[in-house]
C-alpha cells in the first residue's frame, strides 16, 4: 500500500531538498546517464555534498569518487542508482540497509519490459520497503529542483534550454514529457523550479511528488502529465490542499482514446481509466485538464499571468478587421460571448476612432493605428471599464515598420493593472509576442488558442466557485444482496430503488394471466407484461416484453407467448411483472458503475433506444447536488427539448435530478455489493408531475 | 454584372504581369503608402516601366516623376491610385479615359465606411466601367507578383520577411490576412509568388484573381481568405479549372459564427453566408476549407510537400512512449485509425528493436535511439511497406545532445521517396523542425496539428475522388404556383411532392366529419385529422391536429374542436386532411431553402420534434446521388440507430436517400417559384418497406 508523503516524512526532504546525494554508477563523462546529474548539480550550484560512487575511478568530474556506498563518510540523504539490472537491485539492498531514506532508480528494464522485468522490479521494491526506503522509478529520468540545484536527472534538455527558477512544478509519469513541458515553459519565458519524472511508479507516484512540491511555499502552479491514475484519494488530497493554498493544478491525462489507452498500456503498463470518469474527477476536485503538453503550457502561461475571468463575455480589439472576424468566430466556437459594449463605452470609442470605424465589439482600430500609435492605448482605456467585459483579447496579426509595438505593450500593461481583468494577446510575430510577454501578458499564436484558453479558465473558475455537496450522511440502507456476479430480478431492483426514494413504476408480481387480468381491470389502463428472470436480464431481445395490452385476450396471449419462450430458454421458475403502461414526455436514463479507482460513477442522460447512439449522457462522481445534475442536464444535446418545444410542456427535470441524487446516495450506501445499476427508461413527465423509472437492473459484484 | 477574367482579357495581363505601372500619389518616402510600391518594384527587380505621378516632385526614389497620367510618354498597363477621396475618383476617370486597362485603388474611405462612402465607390466604379477599365479595390492593400517583381502593394511585411518565389498564390479579401498568410508561409520556408488583396471588391473579386493566377503555369496551390462569397458560379469555375490542372484550392471562410458574421459585416459590409452551405459548396467543388490562416498554412505545407493519403490508417513512430500515446489520441480524435501492423512488419521490427519494446503501432523506438542512431532508419524501413499504412507520423518530442537529427532527416527523406506515402513530422524544437523541412517533409508543432492535417487531407482526397452526379435532365415538371410569399396548403404540397416521385401519405381532403368517418371505416386503421389552411402552416401549435382517432365519436369530436379553433383564428374556408395513422422506425426530415448565392440548398437528417434540438442534419448542394445521401446519413449522430439496435430492424435508408434526391431535382425544376420546402416527419420503415412523408409545407417565393 502506497502512502502519502507528508511534510515530516524524511523522504520528502531527501527527494526535493537533499543535503547529500550519492550517484551509484557515476561517470566522468557528463553525457553519460551516470555523469549528467553530477555535471548538472555542479553547474547549477547545488550546495549539498555530491558523492560519486564508481569502483573503477578515483575522481569523477573533479569530485572524489567512492568504491561503494558503504565507503561514504556519511549516510547520504538521497541516492541515484544508474547501474543496470541485478546491480541496481543489489544497490537498492545496500542503500536501504544503510538507512538512506530515498533512492531514484534511473535504470530501465523493469516492469515496462514485461513479466520478467516486473519480477525484478518487485524484488527491488520489496528490498527497499523492508527497510523503509522510498523509491522513485525505476525507469525514471529523475528529479530536478532548480531552487537548490539538486538536479538528480539526466534529461538532455537542460543542456539545450537554460534553466530559470520560478513558481512552477512539473511532475510527470514520463521523462520525455517532463522535459518537453519544461522546454515549452522556458520558451515562453516561464520560470520552472521542479521537473520530476516518476517512471514506473513502483513506489512514489506523481500525486505524492505533487504533494511534496506543494510544501514548497514558492510553488503556485503544478503541472502533471499522467497516463494512468490508480490512486484517486491521493490526488484528491493534493487537490484539496492545493485549493486551500491557492495553488492551481493542471493535468494532461493522455490515453483518452481507445488507441491512446492501448499505447499507454504498452508504454507504462498503465491500467486504462474511463475518460469520462477522469473528466468528472478533475471537475469534482478543481483540476484543470489540458489535452496535451502544448495546451498545458498555454494554460500555464495564462494562469500564472492573469486573474481568472469572472464571466463568459470577451471584448476583442485588433488593428485588423479580418482578425476581428477570426477572433469572434473562435470566441463563439469555444462558448465565449462577444460582449455587447455599453452605450457609454461606444460613445467614448467614437471620440477616438475615425468617424467611419465601428464602435461595436470586436473593436477594429483599423490601419489608422499606423498614423496614430496612441490610438491603441486610447481604445483600451475606453473599453476597460465596460461593465459587460469579463476579459479582453488584443489581436495584432501584423505590426511591422511604423507600429510602436513597445508602446502598445506598455499601454497593455497599464491597462491590465487598471482593469484587473484577464487580458490576452494574439500575436504570431516573435517580436510582437516578446514585447507583450515582457510585460507579463499571456500571448498566444492564434485566436483559437487564446479563446480556448480563456474558455478553459472560465470553466475552471466556475468549478472552483462551486459548492461541493455534503453527503456525510447518505440516506439509503444497504440492500439485501443476492449472489455475487448475478443480477437482481427487475422486480427486486425496482423494490430496492423505491426503498431508496426513487420513483418507480407501480407493479405487481404474478405467476399467471388471471392475476394479471384482474390487475388490468383494477387499474383501468393498458398494461405491460414482462417475464422476469434473474437469468435473462435482457428481456426485449427475447420477446419477453408485451406493451400496451388493453384486453383480457391480449394479456392471455402475451402470457402464452412468453411462457413458450421461457421454456425454450430453459427457465423453469417463471414470474411475471405486470404494470400499467406509463407515458412521459421523454425517456431519460440513469446508471451507476463501480470503478476500481474512483468508486461509484453515476451516469445520466438521454435514454430509451437513443442511449447508445446519441451518447448524450453525463458523468458525476459523488457527492453532488440536485443543482449539479440540473447544470449537467442543461448541457445535454436534448436540453432544448426538456424546456418544451412545439407546444410541449417543460419536463420535470427537478424530479429527474432528485432521482439521480437518490441513485448516487444509494450507490454509495451499497458500494460493496453492487457492480452496476442501469435504469432505462426513466419517463419524464411535465413539470410538477415527476418522473417514473419503468425498467431497471442491478448487477451484483 | 461582374465578369470572369479570361486568359485573353487584357486586364489579366495588366494586373498580374504589367509592362508598365503608374503610381498616382507616388511618394519619395518608401514608408508612405504611395512610396512603398515604387520601392518594392525597384528592389524586387521589376523590369517594366515605373511611372511615379506626383505634381509636386521631379524625381521620386530615383525615377522621373510625372505631373499627371496624361503627361506619361505611353498609356501604362496598370495604375495604382493612392490619392484620397474625390482625387481618387478623378484619377479613375482620367485613367479610364486614357484607356488604361486596370487600376488598383489603394485609397480607403469607400463602401467600408457606410452609405456615404458607398455612393463615392459607386461613382468610381461607374466611371471605370464606362470605359471598360477594371478596378481592384478600393481599400485594397494591392497585388504582388514575386515572379516578375510587380509589387503593386504597400504591405509592411515584405520588409520584415524576405520574399522567395514559389508555386503558391495567396488571394484575400483582407489586406492584413494576405500579408499574414504570406508571412506564415515564408516562416515555413514556402515560396510564394502571388499575394493579392481585393479590398472592397467593387469590381474584381478573389475568385477572379484566383482564375487569373490559375493561368500562371507555375502555380500549384491557391490559398484564399474570404469573409463573404457572393458569386458561387465564379468560384465553381475556378475550382473546375483548378481540378483539371491539378491545382489545389484551400480557403478560409471567416465569419462562420453569428458573432463572426456580424464582425465581417462591419468589416467589409459583407453579406453573411450560411456556414453549412459554404461547407457543402466547398465539398461539392473540391475546395479544402481551413478554419483560420494558421490552419490554412499548415494544410498548405502538407499539400505542397506530400501526396494525399489513400486511406485513414496511420502509423506512428516516436522516440518517446508518451508521444506515442498523445499521437494515438490525436489520431482517433480526428477520425484517423492507428493501423494494426502486419505480422511481417512486426517480425521485421522485432529484429531491430530491443527485446522488450513493443512491435505494435504506435512504434516506440525508446531511448535506445540515443545509443544507436541508426535505429531510426531501420524502423522506418520496416514499416514502410506495411500494407495497412496510408500515412506515417514521425514524432520527435525531444532530441538534444546525442541524437543525430540530420541523419534522421536523411533517413526520413529516403523513406519518403521509397514509400510514396504521406510522411509528416511532429517537432517543436526549431533545430529538429528545420532539419526535416530542409528535406521537404511537412513538420507540425504538435500531434493535434499533424493529425488534423492528415485527416483533412484524407477528406479532401475522398472528395476529389467522388463522382459528381449528373442532373442534366432533372425529372420533375415545374408546379403550378400560388401567390408569391404565400404557402401551399399541406394537401397541395403533398400532391406536388408525390407528382415528383416522393412517397407521401395516402390522404383524402374533406369538409365534414361524416366523410372522414367513412374514410376511417374504409381504411380500417386509426386516422389523423388535420385542419388545413394556407394561412396557418403551423397546425400543431394551434391544436389543429388530432392523432390516432379510432372511433366515429373521436373523429366527430376532433372536427368540432378544430372548427371552433378555426373560427377563433378567423379562418373561413376550412378544409380537412384525413389520413391513416402511419408508423415508422424513425422520424427523419428533409427540406430545401433557396439561397440567393447558392440556389437550392437541400437539408436532411433527424426529424420529428428532435429536429431543432439535435441539429443532427446535413446539407447538400445539387447535383448529388443516392450514394452521396447515404454517405451523409452514415455520419449522422443517429446513424447507429438506422442500422437497427435492441432488436429493431434496419431502416430503409436507401428509400430515404431516393426521396432526398427526388426532392433536390424537384427543387431545381421549381427553383424560380419556391422559397422553401419543409418535409417533417418522414417516417422511415424497415428495409424494403420504404419511407412515407406525412407532413410537408412549401413556401412560395
């Protein structure tokens, strides 16, 4: 069982801020894997002790070399292991027996190579655990802390791109991605303190190093690259602490497609996560998700250099009418709105812009800027106080000779400190981009990048502002369980759901047609007759459902047909469920599946036969409120229908949301016994008339 | 009426290849708008005569200056007009009277400024047209031909980014975008010959300049930036000629969102086009659409440097396992497939890759590449002949010290010439990107860009390969029309559609309930009763439709209720439509609207009450085949349902497609009289049982 790193965990200090580092397999050649950490630590001013260990050398890169860790004058706080195969295992044993708190195993050839490597890896981690030594890796590129020069890492990229300390921590399961993210950040002039790669995660995980770097008070932003998430609680704890400290977490979770997930499994042996569940988890815990490292770094630039937008309305300013059009397109593509400017703002603008320029948003300064460079600042000051504006996009597609770009950047800086709202720049010309970046304003290559970043920041802000539901006392009692791996009958399922407060169809169980006919007569409506069996959960495919029966003859016929089918299927204990034929405006559905990492995952959305085809569903992780469900319903494709179209009344989505909350609480209370719950369809009736679940199935775990 | 430029049009030669250029408003200062074309033409080796016209100077930039165009020693072939307001109009008059074939009016302040400017512009174009002089602009940045140095343009960007001739023509309604696209192309090392901006398009359009540059035999690629498309035939003719000559057209059509369209209207006074119609038009004519100039230029790099992919299967190779995952994700996000490698390919790979590396696609070369740089070429040669591979993506996220990138690029070049299939590289490090670009291999910053480009190229290739339907003899006869602006009654609409071969519901018209009851008795099924009126096309909202009536009493009741409602609505000539209640597996819909630019636009997709909410529809422009409609149906959200789910049979989509083709032909035959056609729902029955239109409306123009 992996444990969280805490502030008082000696491994934490050892990994991120070691007072001494031994390198087993140290090399005099700084281009060798065992040579580069020595080279980096010396170059980047590491002030602790460096102990190269190499039995064949006396001096390594100017430092005394030692024959073995046992020969060292002290027990080092951290050891880097860069020797191959069995030698790595032996080194781990020796180090752990010395009482070294933590080791970074750079060596590859363990679980990532298959079953044989996994055995070797298990031996290695077993030896370490026996003595309480923590392990990063194996197959790790290493850890780097540019705050103190402890660069226990062999990435080539620190040679190519000059490090610069800053408030950012990069923590990755992949060494290549940790380096790439570092490089992309540095290219944008962003300082980076921590660059850590966990490799095979035999012990220490991305979540644990994120927790560790959260204890560095200078860190404002933690960027993660994940291919697999196996400990949800750990990351949830990181997210909770980050939120309290005002630190932002942004994560790439790669492998979101089937082919990507398969590639991830080949790469790190990672177990696949359901992507919609990952989204729900990140949303629940206020982690901003980026598609890939490039988007991650764009988000990072924005988060570091801008407040979050308080709303969806953006104002666009450009010296090109065409860029105004492109920016407006991109804004709407990403769900932002091109804010209408107030009459006051427009009047102000008209005093500065030429008589024939439009004063509407987007604001086209036109080529008039070329003859009057002061126009830029004047226009900004006009729009800065517009009450509708939540963010500003300055789009400068071409600014060559005649444009005073440094004055524009200065104007923009003044504008930012004045407006206190997000301001981003779109510029592809390096000189223009650099001028604005120097003033600490986020810059994007194109409108799509700018608007998608603003939109993501807005969603993130909305998520942070959300009140998390309190389910400390879920209502439902655990149900009496059947055999593991089996399904409850439909009737038992409906009973269980009803007992948890969900509205289910009224029904009777019976074993013959006469009973059913009597029921039909008493309820005075057409009825549905379903042959029930725990062995045949999928009734319609076998003709075991007869709908809208409105005569005794039809009921008898249905029983006869279904009995014949049951006999053919070899079902000997027939039981029937008879219910009145219910109607609704729509068929929705809700369900639960138990995720091995995340626990109960609640799904709801468009039901009936459209469920698979439209995939118009959403996913929530407990706890959540009725309001959360209503928000998700509003984002469904069929949302416009729920409000009533073509003379139809609005649907009772409040009642549906209450059912979904009840389902979630029921799933939590019965998490141990249930594998999945599937309620489809749920008939949604007009507002005030509620919902009714007419078919449901519980699969036991 | 604008006319196409033809090869023998003197204006064509004048604009793109003038033997002499006069500049009215020429300046000695190369940074002034009237000075820059003189400067550029001298700098870029223009060999024709340059005639600066400026009454206040004797010499301009070393050239003799002339008092007026009348004083010139010859009638120049092209004139650039850079004087303001009325002086521009006077210059146009003088030039046209001299017989100058073409003028570029750089001056702004015309229709883009409002009604007043439009009057001035009309005067200007009127004067030119009277003498047969063609006009580019006004408000144009000008035309530039780097093939002959005729740079009749004032863009600053040609100062910043060194021109280089090449097979590309950039033609834009916006001057800023023409420059920006030029700059982005040059940054990718792509040579550009033509850079033209049409400004207000008072006369010459992007389509006409595209046609003109098509006559330059060196041009292989025409890139267009459009905010409005007002002459579909013109662009269709360009596309047809381009296809014959193997020239590729790629276009940005900006203003695709409501806010973008409004911004375009402010920018150029452009009339909005329906975006789905633009897509259908581009698809029909084999024009590749890009979202924005950045995507345009990525597509351009691919088209110039790669064959088109023959299929959807791609093979990914990387030195980073994480990039393998990201690339696989991006491939599937864009509809590509990560091709399974053949057993032969995998066996070949296993001879080169380390024993524990996977031989599946994506192929992870791993950091083993660092110790053996030859692995790169070896892996490529293994996968090059895989029968499943339609394209290859080489992803190199990090390649610093120890990586022989120039050898990789050489290996890749050999691979390209060997495989004859598309190969693209993902690299964000400038040195890596440059090494591959020098070998003429398209390079992208990230996986998303690479995969979206490959996917777009694949769609484009599929479109080019498609056989365009032949509708030279559409079947339907024009219908007898009612009053313009009115609607046909439902019964008349159904008759008209039936006469054009569409399957419509069987029905009778009647004026009293007795007739309806008799009909119900004869057809032995429940019936529908609808009160029909040309004045009330939307019946359900007014309770004028009664469904599933299965007794004489119910039919009488429906007539009574509807009569009362008709009276309330003031309808005095009631008529009823009575039809059997039909059933289908699904409700689809089809329709037509007459577009002022594109003519009849045919829409089809999910119908019933889902039509507005799901927006699950497609658009086709005539002519199209049943196969084209079937292809579009397969891309609908509800497509999986059409094939039959949960025991349902497959739907008769062939019959639906036939109805849509019949509808398209009917629309063409009756284009003059019809504003719109709306058929919803169309009930689709099981395969072989056809479709049936049960409600329809024709609006007359």
